[in-house]
C-alpha cells in the first residue's frame, strides 16, 4: 500500500519523507500529481562504521608518511596532466 500525502505536507516535511524506504504518492486536491520513489535505502550503521574506520586508517597512513591532502591532490593533477599528453 502506498502512502499518499498532499503537496503542502510533503514540502513541509520533506526531510522526513526523504528517509522513507517506500514510494509516496503526492497529491493536490485529492489528485495524484506525482510520486517520490527512493533510489536506495539509507546507509546501514555497519557501512558508516566501516567508512569511519577507513578514513582513520588513511589519516594514520598519511601521517606516518608525512604527506598531506594537498600533496596527494598535486600528484593526482600531475599524473592526470601527463596522461593527457
């Protein structure tokens, strides 16, 4: 069963509807004018924890090698420029 909400309610409560996992029919004066269909569900806590751990590991490695984000970006730009030649 789909959820039906008026366009004003949908706009007013947009952040909460964006968290929805099921399609929402949007209505105006009782007529369905469109649908919000979520592309994918929210990230699971395990995914977020894994991303945080990966970021911490990368930061630790960069610190040990004494390189900065600017160093990495500079290397990337240089390699990209070399590949275009």
